[in-house]
C-alpha cells in the first residue's frame, strides 16, 4: 500500500516516524528512563512531516540536556508557582523580595491561573487575570504590575528548566501605569528648619537630621551601629539595613493566646534584624557636617546615661538609635514618630521617604557634582541617571530665576520706570 511505503520506523532506541491511517504524521521519541528504571517514549502527532520533525528535534534536545519532563509529572501553574516561591526564590532573594513574590503567588496567581497546565498557559490567561484584578477599582495597576513581574520571573525559570516551551509572563501585556499627578514636593529650607527645631526636643533627634540632611533611608538609619560611625574623621559607613520584624506564636497550641503573632506574649522573631545592603553602591561612606557630628557626640553621651540608669534592664545592641531600654527601633514605630514630628512642627504631611528627596535636591542646589551625589545617596552607576531624574526636583524659585534670565537674554533687561522727584511715589 502507498501508505505503508511512506511509513518509516527507526527501532533499537531511535525515534520512530510514520504516517498514520488518520493522515497525520506520528512519532515515538525515546526520552530516557523512568524513576523505576523502565524506558519510556513520547508519542506526538503533527499534520505535516516538517512540523513533526521540528518537534522531534526539540524533544531530543531536551532529552540530551537532561531537562525533559517524565510522563505523569506535568506541572500545573499553581503547583509550579508554590514550588518556585518556596524552594527556588526564597533561598536566593532578599526577605522583602520574597514577601512580594509570596503575596503575588498566594493571593493572586494561584487562585487566578493556578489550575492551568504549566505548558499550556497562554499570555491571554494572565491578561484576563490582570483585568479581573482591576475590575470595579478593587486593585491598582501597580498591584497587577507586581503580579506580572512575579509571573514573568517564575515562568522564566520554568522555561529554563524545560517545563514549558514559552514564557507566557514575558508575552503578556500588563495594564498601563499612569504617572502620579502628585509629584513629590521636597521640603523647603524653612520647613526643614522647623522640623529640626522640633526634632531637637526628642530622643534620637540626630535620627531625623540624618534623613533630612543626608537622605539616609529608613533601614540604613535604623541599622546604623556605633562601629560604623567615625566622629573623629567625620564620616559614617553604611553597610546594613534594618528589616521589619516578623513573628510567630510562641504560645502552646493547647492554650493559644488568641492574638495575632506580633502581639503574642510569647512571640518568637522569625526574621533576622538586619541584612547587608543590596548593592555595592549601597555600601558607602557618607561625610558628616560639623553640626551633625556634635549632635551625634551628644547623642552618645545621652545613650550612655540611659544605659547606666537602666542597669540590668538595658538590652545591649550597639545600635546608634535605640529604644529607651536599648535594642533596635522598630520601623513601624519610627514611621509613626515621623508623623508625630510633622504634626508637632506644623509642617505639611508627607512620606518619610520624601526626606530623602529633600536631601538629594539640596545637594543639587548646592552645586554638588553628580558623582558625589550618587555616592552620598547610594545609587548604582548604571541607574544613577534615572534615579537623579526621580529624586532631584527643581524648585519654583529656581524656575522663576531661569525665566528671568531668559527674558533678559532675549528681550533685554527690564526698563526701570522714571521717578518724579517732585512727586511722592510711596504707597
């Protein structure tokens, strides 16, 4: 028969390719051995011989590279994402990055697209999820973008391991992000002075000066230790960040306290206090202005007296800024202290991170070279241009001064109205 003449087989462990009675091209590709030692093959069909040979070539490449997946072990999207976030991402990324991944996987991706087979997930499935997330204004576009970045990273790892042929996360289009109309407005010199006057009335007053004058991040300031401060040479080294604490219950299961883990009387901290800075640029030396050196010397003396007064109740930690009985400050407590400082100083409300924008803008106004600004702010050379665009703000007064200079250059200096000496020009 003509059909039989078109049929070809390669036996003895080789791929068998043939034209079936259904008019489609078939192949049985040897893929190796199962966990029990038995050999197994993949049976595939295509409408044309060329398409079949392409798929055979792909499968044989996976087999030779050791990335082929065995039958009966196909991943669902949900199963892969949970495996990826706990076993692949968690040991290799920072705690904060893991937290973002974990929420995106558990809250959004697994319920939204988790039932699909991993190798059959399409970009349209993810795009539909993003639309559902934003339906009725329940989620902002930024949340969908975080979910999108997580999906793209997790699915990219699946492609590298041969569990999927394409990365649906890279192909999917996330929702459009609109620019925030409310641009950050740095504090004026007068506002900074009001804040510093109020800060001088509080414990840890130098903590706020570091933020407003040098733009230190919250984690950098709260993670600062005395060993990193050189008051004689007037500089400090930034090497670590204070992390937000995380707790688990310490009470027995037989008699739970009934509170959240963070308020459990026997709570146990599950996260380290500090971590090293994320980048090499973040590990930097920052110069200390003379008045700030004096403030830190006075702060060290006050802390010494607090330690002596507390006696055995003092928690030794070497942190520059501590609680009244020692031990590191909580980022959450620090945030609320900032809000109270703004209120007591009569200064407009803003994020704590806006103090960093203020410091960067002051450095620009002082004419500090870009390279030095990057050093003080801890910006990577490859991203410093974009970071300066985000953090350096041109005040209205500077814009008005530029407009005046343009007017003088094009139209000449403004004419001074003549004064009639015989007329009273006051009023």
